[in-house]
C-alpha cells in the first residue's frame, strides 16, 4: 500500500491548493489518500475543505473539531486555542449545508485498512480516546501502552497533536503521525504530511501562501484577539 496521509487540515484551502500544485492533482498515483480528521475550525474555508476531502480521500475518520462542528458539542481545545475554535466555528457553521454537516457527523471515529502485508488502524487521537486524548511522542511509555493496548491493529495512523513523528511500539508495531497539513505546531509553518509505502514512512512539507490565508481570515471579521492567535499559529507554526 502506498498512501498519502493527511491530518488536521483545519479549513486551510491554501495548504490544499499548494498540495494540488505539488502533485498536479494526480492523487490516483496513490493506492489510498487517508485523512485523519479535523477538516474544519480555525481556518476560513470549511466548505472547500470538505469538498476536497470528498473528492480525493479514500479513507477518513472524524476529529474532535469535525464532531464539534457537526453536533454542537465541545471541541476540547487547549486554553490557548479554545476561543479561536469557538469563534471560527460559530462564524462558519451557518455557511455549511445540511449535507456537509451530515457528512461530518457520519465520519467514523476509527477504521482499519488492510494491505497485502499488514493491517493499519486509522484514528484521530488514540485508540483509547479517538477524539480527544493528546499524547505527545515523548510521553512516558506507560501512557502509550495504556492508550494503545486495545488498538485494533499493530500499525496505527494518528493525528491530533499537529506534530509529525514515527514511534515504534514495543517492537511489534508502528505509530505514525503525519503532522498537520493546515496548522503545524512544530515551529515550522509549512504544511506537513506523510507518504506511507508498506512500513516505510516519508515526511514531506508543502509551503503555501500564508498571507493569502490571513487575508481570508481578516474577511471573517473575527475578534482581534482571536485573529492574533491564529496569525501567530499559521505564520510561525506554533
């Protein structure tokens, strides 16, 4: 299986446009295009992002922000980003159609993919808590074991932290996080994604027009404090 793996697009159409330019729209060169949740919130273009995922993705799971947008429930964002999540969601939810909201609501919280040699579980956060658990790559092994002890497959694709990493799991499996395409938090503003080919993982970055994204945000007329947090996040990758 050769797969393009994306996560945490966060309504960033400009990052998707840049990805389209890199691949010239030829996503059929991959066996699968996997999206690990958080299509919406923070960014200004949820409708276009949903349309892109519907057109190109073969496998999609729900993120915490997708669930919040669809249901009106909590998003579980950190204190730094909670106001931005709420403000962008309240501003943009009325622009989504009933079908788009139903699409987000119907996304599974986890799924499995089988290729010729291995089985992968795909989930936004962790197998124990598919939507909300925030597990960093350097957290204690005991925390990792507890979060993954009921995983559905030895190989797992996760998102949520916006940090790209690969972690061997007890010498009997692999956890891969492609990072965030739309809102990186690893001090690198370029969008992050991964290409998984068998058990081989390659991380790539895509540079996009951040100023254009910020211009789109400005037109939403969000509170100044929210815009400041988002500009810092998008421009500086934090």
